[in-house]
C-alpha cells in the first residue's frame, strides 16, 4: 500500500532561501533543508507515524531544497515481483512534483545493511540494497538520488564506504533531533502516532454513554422507518441536519457544552442516509452557501460522487446512479417533498450546479481553496465523537467524511488510514471507494494541485 503526503504548503510566492520561513502559527509554511540527512529525523513527523518495513521517498524542490511530496510504500512490495512497476509509479509522483533531488529513507529492519568484509558495500541479499537498486532505475532520468538506511535508532548512508563518515553501525538518530523543523511539524500536525494504524484512531467512549447513544440511534432509525411518504422523510432529514448544525456550532466553542450521547446517536443514524450525509459534507465544504444543504434535502440531487476524482462524475453528470446501499427506508415514491410547498420547490438543475461548484472548492485546481479551519475542526471533533459513541466496526459514513476532511487538509496519510477502515467496515461504500482511488493515484486536493 502506498500513501502520499502532500508537502506542507509550498506557495508560488515563497520567500527566497535566505528569508526565514514562518513559524508554527502557519501550518502551511514552507520547510527548507540545509542537508538531506535532516529528513531522517523529520520523516515520522511528515508521515505522522514512525515507518517500519518501509521505503520513504521525498522530493526536494527548487529553490533552496523546499520539502516536496512525501511518498511511503511497503518495502515488501518494492522488492516483490511488481516492484519495478511500483517504483515507476512512485517516480511519477516525484516527477509531477518537480523534484530536483530525491531522498530515499529505507527502514528495512536489518541494522547496518553494509558488509565490513566487502569494504562497506551493501551486503548481498540485503533488502535495503535491493530496494535501492529498484528505485535507482526508476528515477535515473529524473533527479539525483541519495539513499539512507535507518534502523534501531541509528542511520547510515547506504552508499557511503568511508568509515570515518559513516562508521559501521551508523550514527545515533538522536543526533538529528530535527530541531525547529520538527517543532513546526508537531505544531501543524499534532505529533507522531505510535504506528500507522494509530493514525486517526478514535477510542470508544465509556459503556454508559455508548448505551445511551445506541438507544437514541435505534429510536431515530425507527422514526425514519415509520416515515409515511416523502414529506415525512423530508421532515426527518431536516431535523437530522438541524441536529448536526446545532452540535457543530456548539463544537466551535471550546468552552461550550459537548453534545449529549443521545444527540450523537441521532447523528450516527442520520449519517446512514446518504442524502443527509451529503448535506453534512456541504456544510463543511461551503459554509457560505447556507441554503444549499436544505436544497439538497429537498431535491436529492447530491450523491456519493466527487467530480474530478478518479471514477467520479464526469461533466454533465449530476450524480452516481443510486445503488441498493444508497437508498434510505421510506425514500421511495418520487422526489422528496413533492407534496409540500410545491410552489417553492428548488430547481434540481440549479441545485446540481451549486453542488458541483461547492465540490470544486475541494477538488478543482483553479477554484480549490483550503479548508475553513474553524468549521472543519468543529466537524472533525463532532464526527470523532459520533465514532466514539457509535457501534464498533459500523462507522463507515463518519470515517469517510473524516477521511475527506483529512485529504482536503493535505494529510493524505491519515486520510488513507481512515478510508481503509471505512472500506473494511463497508466494502461497497461509494464515497470511500472514490477517495481510495484518489489517494492511490496520488491526487492531491485542488488547492495543493494549484500550487504544485
């Protein structure tokens, strides 16, 4: 599995190399390196976890060795039968990023892979050596490549045969603390998880609140099942969206009250309805168009497709065809709301255009913009609380929206982990499948693509 973490905010108007970059208050400040080995201490912060049995490739872009795209892959895949194809794919990401120099950090779990009896050449059969050879062939016509090996808290230049420069066993990794650069990454991403699997981990709430949330979830799903006709479904969806907006608004106030377990259970049920889920996504993506989520509830024109993502709707397509899992109980029987306020019914084509324009803010390299931090942070907090109070292994809707927010924010590694969990719990979840394809293709959000 390959995960790609877009660089932390390179901008077209970056200051020249002799001007200090912004401090931790700017999470998208450009990071520049004095020497490639500085990366060895930064890799866990860039990925969000300490890699194991991995190859990490980092693009350094001109001017001034700006930190570019970071790509991690499992070492076993790289030295396997399809390793050359994988390496070519990784080189493609680096080429698209404009890499002028490539740094490879190998975590092979074999100590110092060099053999003192062979003049510190790489030992025969070394996985680190095999991986380096595959990568060298892939990037030979792209940029110079430097390879480092990191294991057991020590590092060594894989091609260094000078015992004075790289002694047998290497140097202590602690000597490369990362200093200010690591501190800025901690400030931007919140530290390092113990492993990749711990990224985005949401610990369950206490049993009592979870039981209360489960009871509320069951009652709210029963209310949908008992809904008699499209108008009743619309009322259920409106109340669900109102519950989300109220709870998300409260979450923006760090001193405000937390939503009750009953509210979280109701939200868990509401997110199972793809129309409500899409309306929730729109509150996070385009908070300026406050009427769009309501229009989506009335017309149902939104869907689990994101234009611009691999497999998403193409031009002229409003949405993905509904699948069995996309229908909500009680939603059959025509457009929702046909029997009420017919004169004020929103135009489906107009709503579809507004939805597409809103989603362009996420995926389009021309119109794409960075997330509104106070809105997405509140939504992230609320979704994590829903997961914590919800049924175990049945949180694909909330996990997928969390993954979308992480990807939009440029944290592709966390997004990949969340998407994998969502697909483990619901293999046919359409939005999770689309995000998985985008991440697998190394596609960054629109605002990052514009700055590449």
